[in-house]
C-alpha cells in the first residue's frame, strides 16, 4: 500500500532529511586512511542521538549498526567493524537512515579514501549521474519504468552494471514502504507517480557484472565478479508539478543542477 503524504507530513520529513544531510556531511569529512568503519559508525550514532533522533538501521531486522559501510566490491549493507581500517585507494559507500519525530529519511554516498584510480572516480561519478537522471523523471504523471530506464540507460551506456537484487523504496513513517523503485525498467511501464509520494531513489552501479553474492554474515552484498560498486541515494518528495524536492539535500535548487 502506498501512503501519500500531506504537506505537514512532508515538512516533518524535510526536517529529518536536513538532519541526515548534516550527519552525512560530517561523516564525509572523517573518511581518510587509518579510520575504521566502526569509528564512522560510532560518530554517526552520536550525532543522530545528540540531535534527538533515532538511528533507523540499528536493530532493523537485527541489523547491528547505525551505518552501512560498504567498501570496494561491497554493494550495500556492509557492517561497520573495528578491524576494518580504511586504506588509500579504496572506495566506501556510507548509507544512513534516521527517524526524527516519527518520520524517516534515508541517504547514501560513495567516496574515495585518499587518492583513487580514475576508474573508481568515474564509477562514483556515473552512479551520481544515474541518480540525477532518475530523479529528474520523478514527476507526477511519469511512471517508475521511466525512472528506472533513465538510470539503466546511463549506467549501461558507460559499460557499468545495474544491481537488480536491491531497489529503492517508498519511505515515510517506515523506512521501507511501497513502492519498490527499480533502477532499471521500461519507459511507459510501472506505477504512475503522484503528488505526495515520498521515495528513496538509490542506484547501485557496478564497474562489471550486476550479479551479487551475500557474505556469510547474511548482510553484506558484493558483486559476484568482485568488481567495484558504488551507491548513491536520496529521499525525495513528488510535487504536484515539476521536479521533485530532494529532502536529504536541503539547500539544493534544481536551477543550479547541470
Ligand atoms: N538504506 C538501506 C536502504 O536503502 C537500508 C539499510 S538496511 C538495514 O534500504 F538493515 F541496514 F537497515
Ligand atoms: Co534506501
């Protein structure tokens, strides 16, 4: 069931999104060689709790941390670990969600640790572009197939793979609501977007094969061929007309986008 949000509810999600953006901005500044993924997790949890919010991933279906920290060939749901020390040249996806006053937000970015290869940097850039190609089509009246197709087209035309086993999702009072938001699709097919829908759009793009395996911890997904993978996510709200509001990028204006 899809729950449409009214303007007051979207205002609450905007506050949750603003806080999450602040948390992720502070985390970005901490990513450097020598830091452990557990350090990042502890810092994120303290920032969220200090702001009076709740880390939404912690204990979600038994998940043991505030962040997902997915390094190199890890796609998503990497569990932070005090033995995992970040090294120059790696790439890390940091995914975080929080609940503020009963409303959720969810966002992720991928960045390099110190200097990274041109190939890794290109993968991160292509993934962000996939997000923007998709987000631009999140307009009332468009269909989810249009959104997924835009992402897929951009990724595949650059020789990258679109992870199929995991998707974006509706979000609101719950982290995962209907509908699933696929990162691939057929234009003109799928659910029609409507004003008041709030969705997390989150392309997961590999430099090689799109197929994944899951680690023995039952959480961390990796590319089957162990190629690098990048992930980028924002929570957004469908408006009555025009381009969506990016709730987890508070000061963003579409006029400033490329
Ligand atoms: N951010 C993830 C998503 O977009 C959720 C993390 S799963 C959890 O769906 F179990 F870690 F919470
Ligand atoms: Co999500």
